[in-house]
C-alpha cells in the first residue's frame, strides 16, 4: 500500500509539474504573441511613415507646395476680377444706352393668340 501511495504521490507531483510546464509554455506563447504584435505594429508605422514621405515628395514635385498652389489660385482669381472690372467699366455706357433704347422703343402690338370676338 505504501508503494501505491508513493506511486500516487509521484503521479500527482508529475501532473503538477506538467501543469506548471504547460502554464509556463502558455505564458511564453502569450509573451511571443504580444512581442510579435508590437513588432508588426512598429513595422506598419514605419511603412506608413515611409509611404507618407514618398507621397509628400511626389506632391511637392508634381503639384508644388500647398501654399504655392493657394497663392497661384489667389493671383489668378485677382487677375480675373480685374479683367471683369475693366470690361464692366469699358462697356457700361454702351450697355446702359442699349437698355434705355429697349425701354423707350415700345411698339404695342396684339399677341398672336389674341382673338377678336365677333358681335
């Protein structure tokens, strides 16, 4: 009986050691997964920064800087406004005369759909 009891104790101790080893293996696995996730996240950030840098270089090369584009648009807008103002000033008198001629030159006539009723 004592040998059976001793055998059971050894089995229980072996089972306990196995459970500890399994728990330790799980912990190591969790640590490795966490480390892999961190490394992947760092790699993603590095790639993202690299692509952002490439995009900014491309943008600067082909489209110019945002300030430059905004300044060009502003200058173009001002130029067009000035051209419109010059056109208005140059044609104002003629336009007013044409509008007045249309207002003063009224020729009354019956509408084409008007029908005279016979009595």
